[in-house]
């Protein structure tokens, strides 16, 4: 119910700003408007299971894709008051401070997030976590908190904003 309500608010407010843009959302799916090449991609609460269980690790994720390219992105952790955002060719930021990806060279010093624990059998020395929130994991890669992120069977709304944040970082 909360996921749907947050999504409704986001669609309503984004439509006020850009009336004809289309949407791809977790709860409502595809919503075509007259600008089909300009699409807001929304995950209203990424980490819903964490949210439902009172685990304070979830986020709102919004990306804008124009002509099949990510143009802007925002991931907001409302509990920690952390905002990660990026704009194509203008960099990535965390609470208005420029961020960069990690520059570690030794894989054994790195920390990864993944739902693919089979990687441990291939790379037994990997330091792995599964946080349950893909958007924040991608934001953490962009800010250097994590060194990498692997996931199987993920939806575009889970990672769209994070992809641009990592690319720009």
C-alpha cells in the first residue's frame, strides 16, 4: 500500500513538472504519454522487504531516460537523509559533494554486494554483502562505499538511477 501511494505522489509531481513524459514504474508498469521517448523510471520504495520488516535500509529511486539514454538520476535514503544524484556529463554527487567510485586495486580489499552467493565458490576471498536494496547498493558503488555490485534477474527500475550515478562517478 505504501509503495503504491509513494508512486502515485511521484507520478503526480513529475507530471506537473513534465506533463507529457511517460513512466516505467514498479507498481504501475508502463504508462505511455505523448512523449514516449522521455521516460521517468521509478522505484517508489526499493528495498520494500526491508521497509516492511523495519530494517532501515531502503530508498526512493528515480531516473530520467531520454532517447534510450539515462540523463538524470536520484536515489534518496529518507531515514539517513542521504541523497545521491547524477546528471549526464555533469558528474555524480552525494548531498551536494562530488563522489567517485573506489580506486582499490586488490580484489581482496574490496567489498561487494550481491544476491549471487555462488560467486563465493568461484572467488572464495570476496567480501560479500546482500543489503536487500539494489538502488542504495548502486549508489554506494558510485560513492566508493562498495567496490562492486552483482545481481541476477533485476528490474530496470531497481538499477536505472544507480547506473547513471556509477557511470558519472
